[in-house]
C-alpha cells in the first residue's frame, strides 16, 4: 500500500520542475469548491437538512474566502461541517522537510526552513502532508492559554544552550502548527478576553507574535469558530474587535421537518447487531421518536436556551431498538420490531439530554410522558385518518378487552388482529407491505394506543401490562 507520494518531487528543484503552483489555503479551498459546485457534487456529504439554508451560506463564505463562525445550539452539526471542509483541500501538499509549521517550499517563514533553503537551494528536501493532517481544533475553555494557541518559549531548548533571542527556542502553538490549513475553535466565547485579543492578528494581519520576540510569522489559515447564540450575543462574552473580524456569521438550526430528523437519526444511530436477531424500525415508530424531539423544542417546560439536540433523537432511537431487542430475547422471538410498549423506555434516555424547568418537584417524568404521548398522537393522526380506524371501535362497544404489554406474545397480538377485521386496513397502511407477525403486532398496538390518546378507548395500565376497553 502506498501513501500516494512515491512519485512526487522530493526536492525543491524537482518541485519547481514539476510545475506545482503555491496557493493560499483559501484560494485552494475556493478552487476545489468551485469545481464541485460546477460538477453538481455535494460539498458536504452526510450533512442533511441544511440544503436550502446553511449550506448555501457556507458555500458563499468559502467562495468569498471568509473566516466563518457558526452560531447554533448543541447538536446542530457545526463541528461536522467544519471538519468536512478538510475534504476541499488538495489531497497532498508539499512542505519543507522537518518543518513544524508546514512551511511553503516557495516562501518559507520559520527559521529552520529558511536556513535549510538558503543552505541547500534546490536540493532542499521536500515532504508531502496529507490533507487530514492540515486540520487543527481546540475546544475553548477558560484555562486555554496563549501558549496553547500561539506558542511559548521551550525551556528544554533553552537548556540545550540556545539563546532566548533565538527563534528556535520557540515551541509553536496549535495555530502556527496548522499553517496552510484549517483551524477551528469550538465554543469561542469561553475564551478569556486576553486570549481573544491574541487571535486578532491571526484574523486580520494573518500573523502571530510570541511574547516579546521580534518575530512575525505570516500564518496562512482558514479560521472557523462555533458558539451558542446566547453566549455570542451577550456583552462581555466575546470582544467586539474579534467579532468584527469574521467574514461570515452563519446561523445553524435543528431539522425543520420530522422526515429529515428521521433520516439523520437512522444514519447516525449505532446498529444493534446481535446474532439471530433481525431488527427493523417501522417508519411510523421512527417518526414518533423524531416528533418527540420536535415537540420538546417547543415545550415551555424545557430549557430552550440549552437546546434539544439531534443526539436526543439518535439516543432515543437506539433505546427503542434496545428495549424491543430485550423483549424479543425474553420471549424467544427473532424479529425485533419496536412497539408502543417499548416507548416507555425513552423516558430514561430523554431525561439525560434535556433540562426540565418545573416548579413542582418530581414532575420531570410526567412532563416527558406527556411529550411522548403527544408525539404518538401526532403521528397517529397523520398516519391513520379517523375514517380508517373508526370501525375498529365497534367490537369494543360490545365489551371487548385487549391486553398488551412486554410479556404479551406476538401470537396474542395476531389473535386480536384476526378478531377485529377492521384492523386490516390501518395495519396495512402502517406496515407498508411488511407482513411479518411482529410487524403486524406492532401496528395493532399503535392503532389501539392512537385510539386511546384520541379519547376513543380507555386504557388501564398496571406495571408493564395494560388493557384497552370501550369508553362505556
């Protein structure tokens, strides 16, 4: 296996002869982005829900050569988009061999690189750096220092006998080490003000200065940052001169449609792969999980400032499947298809990802239960028009009682299905051609729960079991 550099120039002279042209990192990304846009290829594969909102703004910023700050709550793919920009860099980039800051062979800036080129000329050795190594990232924390970002005197190098005035005593920080690449700062407002001041030169003059040294290293970086909108707009969290230096400010958002949230969750969730089990998630059950997140983002009982992340949907989808798998294993079944019974398990995975603002102590679970029921009802109304399910009520008017629960077997659900012929039409609409017994069982319980939440059936629940009966 080759690293892709075997046939590439190895010296400065060979590089000049090859016709390689040096470009700034912003020009490099602009050219590669323009080619993809012209070819109709996606710039950010795997990022969904932003096709008509965020991505056009980001494409404009890259074509304009802007440094970018993303404003958005947690779980809005800010970091993923930043990391995806690496794919717009050239796959390989030449640097002076041994350079700590990716020196451009045609315009070296570090003392090591300058001296090497002066001494060896066209024989100066060249190395090739892959684009994955041209990305630097730092989570801003209050204890982040200038040394972390820009650099500091290395006492080891001083102890080796170098003078303090010698540039070679410097230990470069993350920004210089990402020279000719992309650097990202997550949660920018958490940086102390004095550290924010240290970034001003990076964004405007495109250089860095280290303590009292009389050196100015011209740094070529595309800078990205992310921030929570509330932190970013509050006075005192970010200094105005730094805010002014970003070329583009892009507001991210949560998925606007339930279908988009379902697609994201299905792509991101960890699949449950256990020998002997076949997992399938009915579309309507996936929509319930996504609808729960959408309703949570509108709930006055939840802290909306901290956001309700898409990670909630992903975690809930995984929990739903896990509970269905546990139920199947206990009953000796192999088809894992989540039912309404499994939805109760979402309380645990939801509680850990939202901040509930409740005046009454102990109301937390009741609030989550209400959101879950509202999500089921919303999907039921969308999927099962009342004219389709109204005939299902007739047997209940004659005192029919149907039992459901984790310990109720698929065969018992099928017996209910056969005993109520009117279930055939709504079940067929929900299963979408999947005639597996477990799929029919899940659809039967969903219809019954929807009728209960629509106040057409009564439901009595005790422990892990429940039964539906008429409202007389």
